[in-house]
């Protein structure tokens, strides 16, 4: 029996995206179906190159096609096309599909460390990534990304610095740290606006935005200047963390920025001498907060000296020790984050469709 394209599409109609819970055909994820004798060639277009369920997805598609009577071979290619959560937002910047805020209720919990490692992990998976340091008062991103200065301007526009496949912009490139402290709100907004609109970001799937610590006016208006796809909250595990997470969330609710998830940083301390694990800051606060507040918990990063050393030396652990538990945690969290963005983008699309029908 000759295999037809219709038979392939019908079989794939039964394959669901495990996260979006819809079939791959109606999600537009299958392209270039060709049948030649018994061999079926097709392309699976994921919603992110950092897909957390990529292997399962590929094997589900392969199995469904291979099960069609008459199929003797399956040539599956996989690509990705990241969708924007805010495709119709007037404030969105052409070419930048998703801006993600990395925030915390209080300082020093590891926002910048998390931002840098997630950016690097997403880029390693093949995503087009930018990292914007919105912490005007303590711009640490250049140091942690091993960058010192910006390249020359091109056509009167700022060209971001680049390392490890990530484009970076930071106030740290423009002012000395001591000068930054005199900056006030309105100047800050001007600077952030410039960072977004006058920087040659090019084509980006994700622009991670490392926010300053806290939940004050500055953070609030930053979220209004930038059309955010969502926010990731970083916390440490103590019980008091719950209070801070709640504060962060209510700030984002005010400006209608959805929460993509919570990350617990500085979870267990793993002793470099005896490998024993100690919960210095307690454990599980992030997961508890996420459960109570009904937001996704994306994972925990252990407290290990290599993370700090990587940050200080500008060589993120995700690249230097990819097999370490911390690096694996960052990669997993980055993929879950990308997955959450895909879910929101799909929901937004559904929402728009139903709005137009009315
Ligand atoms: N998992 C970790 N293990 C070890 N050290 C860590 C870890 N996470 C962060 N650090 C270290 O803790 C310090 C604070 O981290 P970081 O600067 O990323 O926090 P932050 O939340 O951005 O701070 P701020 O609120 O000042 O912007 C840094 O020295 C960093 O290297
Ligand atoms: Mg910081």
C-alpha cells in the first residue's frame, strides 16, 4: 500500500505537545512532509531550540510515522522557531521576540549569576540570546560575562558586546561604578529606553533582563517601559524567602507581567572536600513558595564555590564545568523557562484567536 501525505498528517494529528497539550499539526509544528516510496521525510519545528522535552517529542513523531502501514524509513529533521508572547504589543521591539525579567524581592540572592548562566545555557542550545543589565547601580553583568567594553558604534547605533554567543548591554560599559549612584529615576528610564531602542540587538529569541534588587518604583517602571513576556523570580531557600517572593509577584501583577516561574538559588552547599551536602539556608523554600502561590517551580541551584569563581572570573560554570550539578541545574532551568515562554505564547495566540471570533 502506497503511503500518502494525508496518512502521515493523520497519524501526526495524534501526537501531542506534552506541554501545550495540543496536537503537532494544529500547532503548525510539522513542515516539509515528503513521501518517497516507503520513506517519509519531515521537519519538526519546535517552539524553542531549548525544548525541555525535545527527545520525547522526536521519538513520539518518529514512532507515529513509523507505525503507518507501508512506512519503511523516517527522516526527521528538527528545527525551532521561537514565538513571541507579545506579538501584538505596541511597545515590543522589532526583532526581539521575548523579553524576560529576572527579579528578586531582595538583593544578593544570585539574580545576575542566574541571568548569566541561563543566557549562556539558552545560547548553547542554539537560541538567539541577549542579556540586558538593567541594574544601573550595580552593573555586574560585564564582569560575569568576561566583557570589558562595547565595540565601536555602527551608523550612530550602539552595538552590544558579545561573548559565549550572548549579546550584552550594560550601564557598566558606559559609566564608572562610582558615578552610577547619583542616577535618579527619570534618567534611569531614559537609559533603559536607549538600551532597548538604540542598541543593535538584531534578531533575538530571548532578551534576559537582569533587574536591580527589590520591588521599588524603579523596577515597576522598568516593567512598564519594556514589554515583558514574563518574569522569573530568584530566591534563596529560607522561609523568609516566601515573603520576598510574594512581594515580587505582587509587583509584577500590578504591571500585568506574568510569572514564568521561581528558581531557588544557593540551595544545598556541597562541600568540595567531602562532597557532603549541607542546607545552609535551609531547603525547599522556593518550591514551597511556588506551590503556595501556584506558579511553576523551575529548579534549584546548589551553593558551590565554582559558581562564585565562574562569576568572578567571567567564565560561567555552565560552560566551564558542564557536567557539574550546578551547570546541569542551569541548563534544565533554562529549558523549563523556554518551555514556559512557549506555553504563554501559545495561550496568547489562542486568546487572540478567540477574541477575533467574538
Ligand atoms: N549558587 C551559587 N553558589 C555560590 N555562589 C553563588 C551562587 N549564586 C550566586 N553566588 C555568588 O553570590 C554573590 C551574589 O550573587 P549575584 O551578584 O548574582 O546576586 P544578585 O542577586 O544579582 O545581587 P544584587 O542584588 O546585588 O544584584 C556573587 O558573589 C555570586 O558569585
Ligand atoms: Mg545583580
